[in-house]
């Protein structure tokens, strides 16, 4: 299936009609499939080129209008007749928004990410992002419809990719529960996202460049276990935001907005012995990262200055204890993990970077206490502000799991 020769004013077809490129500006980039989309068949494109000087990005959907007779507006949201369009994380019908907070924000997808649509046997429209079904976007789709792509904003070029092509970029299929009808479907859990897709997450790439500037020995890391928790990657995997671990089980929050670089366990640590330990987070200064890695354990805070309403570390003896938290929203805040300027050599942007550690912590080795930032509102809605700090003085009570990096200003 290729793009029809009738298309938006700014479009050039390439590769026998399988690729489409926007030639100028940021709009007038509509392309439509040359043939109707069969039920149950995935129409999928790969993002092949981005231009970051623009805002917004690719839009995708279906239309009932034949491409031969279609008059192309400047953007897909201008299609007034039967067209279902997914833009950002919204669904539009005839230019009117009919659903919000649907799937990942398409504006946050990157080079070599895959986006597709499929109409199932019950006439329901589904969005696929990197091979993962994002659930039902719309219902009652007419029998004859055509896949369409709006090469808009940052997205500059796409290529049609059949579901059986380009295996190196595919992601294992994962069913998603039908939230609209409340029907629970059996899920197939995707084991991994293929490395070729993950490597093309620009946020993860930028975090990797920042980490490289620290000059840390590569022997400390296990790169195949790195995970990005930026908005796009987090939603593509359909992660639950909170998990429980340990004996007894205790909840922790995934580090949403951070990129996790996994560490190799020290030789003295038996993986079996930490299976029942809890998970927690520890924010730190950039200058302490190498010392912590060399030592193989966390360091007590060094003269941390708390915000308004907090107490000094010396006054409450916190200066001799290691502070942890079940959520990086607290442990990774600027008080515990100060921002550091990072000049990215590739993009020439000046960014603000923070670092933290994810750790295993032995149950019973720490005490829970209140946050010390003087916050009135909940810092993390899942946890009480009165139990956000885990404090420990015990030696060998923590094991380093990974280094976390967060960048701001992208």
C-alpha cells in the first residue's frame, strides 16, 4: 500500500510512493493511502526526518473520502467531512475534539518511531505506537476508509512500513484493556522494546551525552538494562506509575521524567539476597556521583540547605544519616539534587541537569519520617508527606541499582 498521487501542496512522494516529504513550511503536508484500508490491517509509517525549529508534529487517522476527490486543507484538522484524526493525545472527528488524554502525545515521538492506525472487525479505530495498541480511539468507522498522515510541524518525512517489514524496528505486540467499555482483555506483556527504537529516543540520547561528560568508568554500568522514562517512552510501554517490591511489600514510584542508567552489582552482593529488598531513591550533587560509585554505597548529605519551613541537617541529626524516598519527586527535587548547567555539544542548547540514584534498601534498616521542605500540598499524591523520608545509618543497608538523569530546558 502506497500514498496516492493526489496530496497536499507541500508534499513530494519518494521511493515509489512509499515515502512522503514536506518540502517547505510547516503545513499543507497531507497524504492519503491509494487504496481503502482493510479491516484488521495495520497502516503504519515510520518517522524518517524531523525539523525541530517547528512545534507540534505528525497527525494520523482515517477518512472516508476517496483520495481522487479529496480537496486538501492546510492541515488534517480542516477536514470537515468524515475524518477521524489523532493529534497530540487528542482524537478529532470532523475537526472537533471528541476525546482527550488518549495514548502518548504524538508531538513527543522521535526519529525512527512508528505510528499506525487499524480498524478492527467491530469498526473501531485503534492507534499503534511502536507496535503497541493504545486502545480504542473511535467507534462506528464506516466500511470504506483510507489511512491518512498529516506531515505537520516538526515531522518532515515519513515512510509506509508494512507490519511484517523492518524487523529490527518492531516492538512486540501488547494488548491494552478496553477502558471505554470496561471489558477486561487478556494482556500479552511485551518483554522489551527493541534497542533500535530505544536508541532513537532523543531525550535518552541527550541524557547519555550528559552522563558521558562525567567521565565515569563504563565498567560500573550495564547498558542493555537502561530505561528511559520520558513522556513518550513511558506511555509507549504503558507502564503502571507505581509498583510494590520487598518483603513485606512496599510501594515506590517509577522515576517519570528521568532516564535510568543501570549499574552492575558489586561482586560482594549476591543478587538472591536483595530480591526481597525495597526500592528507593536518593538525590545527590554532581560532584558526589563518582565518590558514591567508587565507594559502592550512598554518602550522608554534605551541608544540604533546606527550603523555607525545613530544619537544618545538624539540628535534627540528619547530617549523619542517608536520606531515601519511595518517590524521586521528593528525593530528586532541586534541594537534594541541585541543578547543574549542561551545554549539549550536539544541539548547542544549555540545559539544566539533575542526578539521583535508585537503590535497593534492606527492610527494617530505615525509619520513615516527614518531608523537610515545608511543603503544604502533597509532593506525590500516592504517598503521605509524613512518610516521604526514609532515613538509615546502618552500614551495608543499601545497594546501588542505577544512576538517574533528568534534563530540563529541551
